[in-house]
């Protein structure tokens, strides 16, 4: 046993007290997986509406306000932390494995269990750290007025809800639900809810033009019925900048269609079954080989960087190093945005005009997104069991062989495609995210990209179940 393997073994005693979901003994019927998925969705929606007990007040600034849709969080509720602890833990474990600081063989059951347990333990510790930071920073009121009792109670609520979400994610990822993880499910629910709300919200806001409906479609219909100048009503619904407009909605639809189009890009490698005569089939390697994993991990990295920078700036804004990391400005709506430092250059331009008139910001942001997505995508295949070596081993275990090549050559053949698909596909995901941000898509470019890839994944799962004849709900 190497020292790198021993690191995970040191965590074994702590893992004994962490709840665990047992692997299913056999494949779960689709109707039961659909039921568990519905229960998980209901639990998430309930937790998103239950307010935290003990809050004195919420401060004006919200360090995660532009990340909440992507992190599936809802301010002031049990879902305050969202999936941030889970995704951050996954990112850290991935980086440790990618840097060879820990030695994990995903094909060995014991190693896989140790890795999963360590990731859950790390997720719980991160949830505690984030909950403590939220309370200490005064997000729920001044500590002197809040009191030690309420402060501890808030931390307990946030950590407990994070553990519940971690267990739901594990439940779905082990085959009890539809899809590969609860993380993806929560993100898709939150993003779709946000898009529908921005399109059809009946809430009114006071603007320079008077009271306007928040929903872009509702605002258009209201203007057409109320205003005598129909052209002006249409122009207002399309171009207004204080609230969601039809341009944002159309940009969202456009990005949806583009991502769905790119989902069909793949290379089919012909393979055959050595035990069945004429058993020819193909192994597809998609352009988005790692799906939405790169952008999820990149989002976790940026959100934690934003959070750390804003907390430090709020308490030590006079320090040069803190300002070098990032300094913030409060807007009229009470939200704070980065206006300088490192975090400013890794945040998206807030408008097309800002992207044009600040080219250094635009170039650095673009390079950061493309680079991190490519690196995360390339690293992910090595720790998720989808590298050329892992795929070649899986094909051999199934007595499959690439047509025209020997068994010993399969790894080299797959090396020609998988690493390129992972890196280039990650960069394409980053590029689509940047395009959606510049077009002003609702829910941010990252959010739209995540929702499309997640929904498309569920569509493929349902299609596969139908082809296998297992799509039975009753």
C-alpha cells in the first residue's frame, strides 16, 4: 500500500459515522426510479422554501446572488448553501487525484468506497466552514444581536440540510433515480424555474416608465393591451434594460438550440463482440465527452473565490493584498459587484458595451473560462473511470474489440479521440457559456448551458429506456 493510498485510509474511522446509501442489489425498475426522482425533487423544493430559523436580518449584499441559479441555492432558506459543498468537495478530490497526491483506482471497489466516503466527509466539512463564514460575516445579522444560540442553530440547520442533499445526490447517483446525480437534477430545476419566472412573472416593479411587470412575456402582453402605441410597447418589451426583456428570452432560446445541435456531434468507433458472429456495433465518443462537469467545477471554483474575496474585503478592505484579490462596489439594488482585482477579471462583463470598452477584461475572462474548462474536462476523465485506459479495460471485460485492431491496441486507438474530445469539448462548453453571457441569456450563460445538457441527458435516458422496453410507469 502506497503512502498516497494511506491518506484515504486515515479517514476510515471518520467515515464510519457518515451515513451511506447501499448499492442496489439489482437494477431498479424505471417506475421506482421515477418515484425516487420525484421524491428528491419534492424534498429539494420544500427545503428551498423553508426559511432558516433564528435569522435577525439579511444584509443588503449577497456574495452569491449571481451564482444562486447555478448553485441551486435560495437565500435565507435551508437551501442557502445549495450544491456548493458537494461540488467544491468533488473539485478538490478531483484536483488531488489529478495531481497524484492521492492514489485511487476506480475499478477497485474498496478504493472507490474510500474515495466516495472522503468526498462526503469533505463536503460536510466545507458545509460547516461555509455556514460558519456566513454567520460570522453578518449575513444573518450582527453577531452581538444574533446571539450565540441563534448563531449555532443557524449553522446546524445549514449543515444538516447539506448532509440531506449529499445523501439525496448519492441515492440518485447509485441508480435509485433517473440520471447520474442529484446535483444535476437540482441545477436543472432551479434554472428552469428561474427562466419561467423571468418570462411570466406577474410581479410589478417601479421603473422610470412607471410600474412594469417583471416577466418579459407578461410585460409585452400588458403593453399591447394598455398602450395605444403598439410599436412603442413592442420596443419597450424588447429593449428595456431594467428588467428581463424579450431579447434576453430569445437569446436563451437561441443558446438552447445551439447546445442541442452540438450535442449531436460525435465519433462512432466500430466495435464487435468476439463471442457473437456479426455482432457489430459502435462506441460513441461525443464532443461533450464530459458533459457539464467542467462548467460545474469551474462555477464552484469561481463562486468560492467570490465568496472569499467579498468576506475578506468587507472586513479588511484597507489591506493591499485583499484589494489585489478583489474590491467590490455596491449597486443601487443593494447587490455588490467586483470592480477590480483578480475576481473582476474572472467575472463576465455585465454588458456587450462593457466587453467592447474593456478588452483586457474580456480577453482575460475568455482565456480563464476556456482554460479552466479544458483542464477540468481533461482531468475529470482520469478520476471518473472514462479515460482511454478505463474504456479499453471495460471493452475487454465485455469481450468487445475495435474492428481492425488487436486487443493490445485498443488503448492507443482510444487515446486518439478521448483526450481531444475531453479538452476540445470542455473549451467548446466554455465558448458557448461566454457567448450566452454576451447575448444576455436569462440565468447566465453557465446556467443555460447546464440546464440544456442536463435536460438532454434525461431525454437520452428516457429514449434508452424506451428502446430497451423498460419505460413502464404503472
